[in-house]
């Protein structure tokens, strides 16, 4: 499936029935999830996160995988599945999951700005003392 999460992780967060419904793009009342659609959503969510952090201080793919990364992938992959069906909700933003996506992206920005850090492999060691930058 993916490097960071599994279909079971998605189902644990979003619910088995939701994942089955959202992954069924043919809308043929299938009662089980489409493993192909789920795998594609997970890979897309993981790629979005990896791409966002590729120029940052962390080694990609993340290893070990921080819990925060797993949580983001679960939320983004669920949103990708939901949105891929072309559903149109009646809330002001026209998409109930937009708030979740916005929260994930805002959290990612704080990690990219080094306002928060992961316990994950780094591309280079963190300084152990003050750093002097000369112009």
C-alpha cells in the first residue's frame, strides 16, 4: 500500500463504511473498499507530504515515521478519496473536508518553518551550539 499508513489506518480514523463508499467511484453500492482507489489516495497523500518536506531538513522518506506524518496522511488520503467522487456539500466552503485539509497544511507550515520538529532522520545534523552567520 503506502510507506506510512495502511488501509486499516484510514478505516480506523474515517470508518470502514466511509472508506468503502468514498473509494467506490462507480457508485455501484459495493460494500467493501476499492483497494486500488485506497492505495492511489494513500500514495498521493504521501507524495504531497514528501514533496512539501523534500527541501527541508528531514530525510525523505521519513524514517522512523513520526505519528504526526501518519495522522496527516490519514486525513489527506481520506479527503482525496472523498473529493474524487465529485461530491458537492452544502456548507459555505462547498467541501466539509476543506477545514481538515487547511489544518493539516497549517500544521505542515509550522514544521517547515522549524516552529515544531519531528523525531525523524535528518539530512544534516542539528547544531549543538550557537551558529554564527557572516555576511
